[in-house]
């Protein structure tokens, strides 16, 4: 349970980072 939870947390953090990165790239592209 702890392993799955840890993996889920890491995946969520990675997804959030990727989203923020894509968001910046979109803003730069539009600007």
C-alpha cells in the first residue's frame, strides 16, 4: 500500500510539473 501510494504521489508530482512546463511553453509561443 505504501509503495503504490508513493508511486502515485510521484506520478502526480511529475504530471503537475509537466503541465506547468507545457503551460509556460504555450505562453512563450503565444507571446
